[in-house]
């Protein structure tokens, strides 16, 4: 199964170049040229990753895409792409998992994407395991009470009639 990426950038040359690079390297890529288009695509599609430009039709358009991706049921990995990183922007001030600076070496980009996808999938798997453990722990307590109550209700109560005591 090919991993699906939503690539969002208002610069058509960058959008098409990145799309070609990613598709040549085995990814299935959908594109969006605006935050609005990306948010619509996120509502109806499943993506493993979203890569969005930071500044498009507005200075916070990339952040809007990141927030929409975070609310998406598919819970994709998210990378913010920018030509003008702000000092300290790597990991701070936004909800993206990674900040990618353009233009960048193609091999470096692919390595970062692969690493981010692996890390994100591991985190999702751990979160699922924790949820299952919490659910199992929560459901065991009531089940034990029910089982104990049912066992007591089914056990016949015997009264000592005194006959055994006389037989000895």
C-alpha cells in the first residue's frame, strides 16, 4: 500500500516539483494550492502525512492546515514547509511535527519524511495500546464484581439441620 501525502503550497512550481519527487519515490500524492482546498480534502480523504507551506493566502494559512489535519480522523503526520523559518520555529509556536526549510536537498527531504512517518506511526501505535490497556483495566473491575455477585447467587446455601451433629 502506498503512503498518501497531501502536499499544500500556493507556489505551483514548488508544488509540482515536490509532487514529482515524492511520486518517483513511491508516495501517492494529492495537492492543494490553498489552505481552503487542503481543509476540504482533509475532510473527505485519508492521508498518512500532510506537508503544508507556512505562508500562503495569509500568514497563518499553514497553521490552519495543521489544525485541520490534527482534527482529521486519519491523524496524519504533519510537516510545515517554509522558505523563511523564524528563529526557534523548529518545534515551537505551531502544532506541526516537523519544520522543513525549502529549498532543500531531495535526499534530505526524503529522509526527514521517512523518519517522521515512522516516528508518527510508532506514536499512534503506542497511543492505541495505552487506550486499549486503559479500556481493559476499566472493564475488568465491573466484570469482576458481576462475576463475584453471580457466583454467590448461584451457590446454594445449606443450612445445618443438626442431623449430622447427632449422627456422630
